[in-house]
C-alpha cells in the first residue's frame, strides 16, 4: 500500500480546495477542459526542463543548491502540481488511488531481481 503524505502542512484536499477557490474567483473553469489542462501540465513540465537545458550534471546540481535558482525550480514544480491537481479534481480522478495502481503495475513490470540498478525499459 502506498499513501500520499501531506504536502507541507496541507493535505491534497486542502490544496484542491485552495486551487478551486482561486480558479472560481477568476472564472477560469471555462479554460480548463481536459485538453487545455493537459497542455498546461505539459507546458509547465517543459518550463522545468528548460531550466536545466544545456547544463552538465554538475551544473544542474549546483543550480539546485543555489537558493535563487532553486526558487525557479520550485515555481515550475508548483505549476506542474497546480495543473495535475486541477485536472484530477475537475475530472474526479483519485490521484492517491491512481498512484497506488500505477506503482503496483510497475512492480509487476519491473521485478526487483531483474531491474535492480538497471534503467532498461520493461519492453526493451
Ligand atoms: Mg511556469
């Protein structure tokens, strides 16, 4: 069994409520179709990726330990989380349940004995 722990001192339900209120006050639900939320999720993920573009592994680690650069990463991770939670909330997807199912699927796809210290994909 896998349980999602509170994020900071907030539970996912609290975060969903805050995001819902934020969006309702701005009348943004009209812009939150599944496709547009998926685009938002992808766009924000790519903004996270862009921070590390062309950086060596040591430069990446140096950036993440620099408070100014780390805040850029935090911003993009928060944007990704916003779209992820908003998508799941609007379309009645239980993220905790979905994650538990996916981890179980991955346990079967990637048996420890066969995949320990391997980054090979299950279908390769
Ligand atoms: Mg962003």
